[in-house]
């Protein structure tokens, strides 16, 4: 379980409050108007943004002040998820152990991950030689080998077309199920939420509201969400 | 691919003005050389001592550039990784040594490293033998003092081109500092260091007073001193011209080599922006960074502090006339900035949109040419038509602008290139070109860089003795000239006071312009 | 209308200006500075000459000669003031100077007979040190001692060249070995006098090459008696600063008048406490108080002007070789 206990985040003059729990292995979407603080919320959860007050508890452990790599979370950003000068295999390999030389065993693990996301023969390529969708797959392959409790996604597929995005979301769900990880993903598209999310966190007016079952919430949105969904 | 995009989208920046400016600069420098040659009646032969001067010049410039850039790596790395109180001030202060008149800086350094300096006092206290600063190592030390900050700023800017997500990714994956160095930092160092090396190398090529004073004797004769000797001692204009050409040749080759590498990162503005880092909490890296920051701080601040202290003591002795001189220096600096921008903006626009970056080499000409040669050449050209003294300030302004040009281009080109790439298509679609393009798009976007370049030029021209000594106009001396005159008439305390005024004025102008530029950034 | 008045003003100003003849004197930079003799001499001469005296500063003595060579016969200069006896032969060779008709009761250590150049002040090169420090009293003893000195480069500085000639005049063919002996005493060599003196005052060396008159500045202007110059057994090299009229001058009479004024009481009384040198003609009132405390060399050394040029080039090579080892 991931608990946000009276979390308060300050970024300049911007304030965001959150006070809720998410069950383990849940898939939650974070939605809300642009500028409401969706990225801020996941940034804080991952440890990239300091929290002003409150506690962040993951599986019984206080991780409020933990370093990003000590939180049992794998994050996918909007851009720059891969080092452009490393091969795809090297990029994925970093998820296993942060060194450049891997053991044979580890290498085959990387290869398995690449095969799993459909990049089996592209391990030796550089990111620039891959399409946008393939780059996202590579990042997911890394998340796969990282095998963390949570996968945090900050709109990594925003630039992809609808069909490809749907495909990637399915892959995320599959990877999460295989690694028994929870998913927290920022999105501005309600259909993304409907596609894989069990519940939705709605962020508006400086407050991140606790997760509510996706279908229920989206079918009967409260006024603020209704205004956002249009 | 990228180059093609540039070509298509930014054809609207007219290269004509830029090319004209570049040609004008080349003509200004080469005509000086031709003028000197035209008056030469020697046999243009170089003696063995000239050749040893050439060897020494290249060697000391190489060592100076090597140590300035190598030492800049840990300092820049530490500054990029750490947030601490006064960091912004320290980064700004990195500009200070660069603008000091040579003799002021040398006296400041000697107050710390000299025979009677602070360091030797400490060594003596602990019973160690004295160390001597005089020799090749002293020359290199002084050049590092001048140029380490420059190299550090160049590198620091490189760090800031790293996308923030890369550092988040690094944090995510829990990469160790050594891995971060291999994965991210080493790449940007390789990209930036050769260009920084070349820039420092060219700056040190024309060194003369530093090399001689700290070099400890005629062993430390540089090409510039040989040129000085040829002009003044032997009046052998032919030899002076040959030496000047040699100097230009060495600098030109270095520049040519470096332009393959010269950092194409923006090095102005935004320097106080600080990237958030998570990968640097190991005790070892904290100790390492703190050590380098403290060492660099001490190395830069202590001599400046010495200048400040002796200057404060001498302030009361400074004659009132100095304020008139300061005023002259002030508006000479302003006009130098104007002249610089007139040349640098169109040139930068042209370079930013041209496929080959080689044209930037023209900018380096001004830095590599012997100031004495340029001054003498123009003197020969002007004299038949007018009294050179009447032209002293005009020539000073031009030379200041020439000197600052390579730095200004280094600062402006990357931003203009990026702006052209990002907004070129939009501007084209809106039919923006010529003056409108500059006014609506390029100038506002490049504001921080323009402010930084202008500040640097203003500071450089305040601090530079330049050719004004050659053209000397008794009624309109500049601050450095007046300071030298005070020294030359035994008034050492007053000279120290004048040096402090100079330092404050130069640094103040730099700060104001830099600040102005950054303030004018449109909120995004 | 405004423009007309303005233009008229400019015109009258220029014509009024044009009626006053202008005498242009090229000199070294420190002569014209606010603290040099220039300003006082300008007003003193203008009181009597009904002219406009304009000083133009150009570096130091050697730079001055280079500039005259550069400008040639087209030079605006009527008089050049500030060459020294090491440069007069080279200056005469240019053929740009004209002989003078000045006579005066010179108080120089040597007899003055030059027909082109008129002396206006003089001094001895000497090593200046802190009065409370005991220092060697000849070059050989200096070479054997641990005493540290800072000197100027003869290629870029007049005193630096003076030292070169001093050693040569004192030791002739032995000069090279003297320099070799001195090499480890030389802390450093500076481009000019200012840097060397500054280094000395900062405590970088025990002695600096300067003039016997240097302590007079500290004594008179700063009431500081802590500086002294050391008397060398070999004698001291004499520097005589001179002026001359240019052949191409468009104000020859005024130039003559100036050269005569130069050896007069009015000019000579200004020199000691502004240029910190001995006047070429000691004024009736004598030297300023404080000058009597100065060290007086036992012997004046000087290489005759016509030999200076050849001696100079050979001596420079010796110097460079000895100090480059």
C-alpha cells in the first residue's frame, strides 16, 4: 500500500495537498486540468520534488525523505527516458545494475526484456534509430528489469498516436502484472484511464483527491471533473 | 538533418550585414599589417632569439590552456552539483580576474604567492623553505588565474544543457557519481573542453607583461615581447611584421583546429539557474566538491582581496582627476559595447545560419593579432591624414570591440542558432525578416546573452590599457593609463586606489548589463 | 538661427585659436601626467611665449624615438623632449633633428658639447633598498650575495637599458661573467620601471634598479626616510635626458625659444620635485631640501653616445645569454 498522509507540496507559490492511500498492485490514473499539479504530484511521490509536510509510506516504510532510487519505484518521463549515446541494450541494462558491464546472466535478462516488449533484435541500436513507439518500449523494457513495486508514468506516450498509445498502455498493464507492480500514470485523456486504470486520482485547485473507481467516477463526474472533461 | 532544417527555416536572416562586418574586421586587421610591412626596410629575418621566443610562447600558452581547462573540470563539476549560500555570487565573481589589468592582477597574485606573500609567510611559520613563483610555473599560474574562471564558466554552461530528466533518470536508476561522470559529464566535457582550450591558448599567445614579470627573466620572452622589441628597441618594422604574422598563424591554426570542437553551447545568461541533483550525496563526493570549491575560491578570492585591501588604503590618495578619467573610461566602454554589438550581432546571425562554423575564426583574429602591431599599423595609416591623438579614443573603442568579439560570438551564436531552429519556421510563415525579425524574435530571445556579452565587453574595455598608450592623448586618459601613470610617478598607494576604482567600475558595469539581460527574459 | 550663432561661435573660436602659434612637444608619458613637470612647465612657458604649448605623451624614451621615426618628416612635433644619452646617436642618425644654439652653465657631472641635443635633467642609476637592510656595494659582491634584485628588461625599459650599459661601462669584456654571477640574484625582470618598483615596494626583492634620486621622492613627498640607494664601488651610470628641435618644425623660432626656456631658472626649478631628477642647471636657489641627503656616486660612468648603439646590441646578447641559462 502507498499512503500519502497529509502530504503538502510547495513549488514556488504553488501548493498541492494530498491525503489518501492506494492499494498495492492497483493501476491508478492521475487526471486534471493542465497546470493543476499532476506532474508535481508524481514528482513528489518519486522523490524529485520535496514535500513540505506529511508522510509518504510505502509498504509500511516511511519514504518521505528517501532518495529516488531507494523508493522501489520506476519512473517514465515525458522525454529523455533513454541516454541518446548508449545502445538500447545498455539503456535497459542500467535498470538491472547501474554499471556498464553486465554479467552474461544479466545480459540475457536484458535480452528477454527486449523480446518481451517486441524489440528483440534492436538491442544494439541507438535510441535515435528507433521510432517514438519503439523508444517507449525500450523504456518499458527497463522498467520490466527494474521490477519495482510501482511504475510511475508522467505522460510518456503523449506524443504517440491513439492506436499506438493504446498498444503501449496495454503493454504497461502487462508489464505491471508480470512484475506485480502498481501503476500510477498521469494522463489527460479519460480513455487512457478507462483503458487500464482501476481508479482515478483527480487533481484540481491545489488538491489531489483520493482514488475513486474509474468507471463510476467518469460516468458520474462531480462538477469540477465535469468541467474538465467537457 | 539538423543542418538542412537550419538552412530552410532561417534563410530569412540576411547574411549580407554579417559578411560585411566580418570583411570589415579582416580588413581592419590586415590593413594594419600591410601598413607596417609597407614601412619596413629590414630584411624580414628572424634571429635565433626570436625563434626561442616563438617556442616559449607556444609552450607556455599550451601549458596555461592545459591547466586552465583541466582544473576547470572539477571546479565546474562541483559548482554544477552543489547548492550553497553565495554560489550565485561566486559564479559572477568568476568574471573578475579576466577583466583585471595585468599589473593589478600580478601584484594581487604576488601578495599571495610572492616571495613576501601570504603563502610563503605560512610556509615560513611552519618552518618550510620559501617557494618562488618566478619561472614558467609562475607564468602558468597567472594565466590559470586569468583563464580558469573563463573555462569554468564555459563548462558550467555545458552542464546546464543537460536535460533535467537525465539527472532524474540517473537518480531513478541510482547511478553512482562515477557512472554519472562516464554517462553524462564526460560527454559534455569532451564537447566543450577543446574549444575552451583553444580560446585560452589564443588568449595566452599574446601575453607579454605577465610572462616577462613572472617568468623571471629573458627566458620568458614571448612573441609579443619580441614584437615590442622589434618596434621599439630595434625599430625593425619588417621583423615586427613577420613576428605578427607568425603569431596570427599560430593562433589561426589553433583556432582552426578548435573550431571543429568549439563548444556549441550557450555560455551566457541563466548561470544562476541550478539543476536539482540527487546523485551527489555520497560523503566522498561532498568532500571532493567542497575541496575544489574552497581551493578555487581561495585561489581567485585571495588575490582579489589583496587588491581590495591595498586599494582601500590608497583610496584617500587618489587624485580627484581620477573621476574625470573614470567618466572617460565609462563612455569609452559604452561606445565599445555599441561598436561590438554592431559587429557581433550581424556576424553571429550569419554564423548561426551558415553551415560552416569556420567563419567564426574571423572573430579570433582580433584576439590573436598583436595589439602593438594593430596600433602601429593604424597609426601609420592615420598619420598622413590626421593627428593620431585625435583618433586615440576611436581607435581604442574599435580595438576593445575587436578584442571582445570572439567572446561575444561564442556567447551569441548558440542562442541565435537555437532560436533560428525553433522559431525560424514560424517567423518565415509570418513573413518576418530583416529588422523586424531581429526586433520581434532574435533580440528578445537573445537578451540574456546580449547582456552578458555587453557586460563582458564593457568590463574588458574598462580594464584594458589597449593601444591608447601608443596614441596617447594627454587630456583624455583612460583609467588603466592613469593608473600606470600614478605608478610611474611613485604614487603606488594612489595607483592601488585607482586599481580598486577600476575593478569596481568594471565589475559594476558587467553586473548591471548581465543583470539587465537576464531581467529582460520574457517570462515563460 | 540657433545654428548660425553656434557656427559663428565655432568660427571665431577657431580663428582666435589660429592666431596663437602652437608649439608641439613630444615627450614621455610620465612627463605630461598630472604629477609630472608638464602642467607647471606649460603654464610657465605660456606666460612668456604668447603661444600654446602642447605636450604629447608617447610611452617612454625609446617609444618616443620609435614614434618620431614612424612619423618621419611629416611629424607635427616641433621639439622632442625626453631622449637620453643612450638614444641620441640613433636619433641623430635619422637626420630629423636640427642643431641648437643654446648655451648654459650646466651642472652636469660631465662636460656637455653636443650640438643637436640640449640636456634638461640628469640622474644616476642606482639600486634602491630599504635603509635598514645592509646590501652589497658592488656588482661582484652582489653576485656573491643572497641579495635579491628586481630589474627591468633593457628591450622595453630605459632603466633596464641603463643597467646593461652600467655593467658594460664598469666591466667591459667581463660584463658577461658579471651577469652570469647576477643571474641567481635576479628575482625577475619586468617590462618597465613601474612594475619593478611596485614589486620592490611589495617586498618581492631587497633592491630595485632605479635612480639615486628615488629616495628623495619618499623623503620629500611622503616624509618617509626608509628608502636609500646604495653606493657602488664601480661608480654609477649617468643618464642625461635631452631635448632637440626637429628640422621639419613649422615653428623653428618658438622651438628655439623653448629650448632656451628649458635651461632657464623657471623650468629647472620645477624639475627636481616633479621629475625627481637633478636639474641640468642648478637653480640659484639651490636644490630642494632633502636632495642633500641623497647618495652621491664617487664616479660617473657613461658610454659615449656615438658608441652606445654598437655596445648596446652586443651587451644585450650577453645579457640574454647569461640570464637565460
